[in-house]
C-alpha cells in the first residue's frame, strides 16, 4: 500500500458538473492521512484512476457533503490536461 494521490470534488444533484483537477492540486495520502514528506507526483508514472465516495476527507476530517445510501455517478469524459 503506497501513496495515493487524491483530490476531492463535489457534484450537483441534477445536471452535469465539469470538474477540473490539476495534478498540482493532488494531495499525497496513505489511509486518508496526508503524507507530509512525499516526493512530487510523477505524472508520467500514473497507471490507474480510482473514484471513491467516502465520508472521510484528509487527516480524520469528515466529508461535509457525504450522505449514506445509493448514489449514481455517470462519467461523460476523463482526460489528462
């Protein structure tokens, strides 16, 4: 279990939401704890993308918009920029 580079974002209940997450905004974490002494993100070595809905944010904080229950997320496009 290595470092996971994470970025949080919110969506709207109805309609499309465009989300832009610049790599420089990603936070190095391990088990939802910020890794303070991590080396910079090597974008050329990215191999996978994961989306997760979590009640936790970073360092023990709670996600203020988290709600239990069913949810739906339709991805229209994913690309690097």
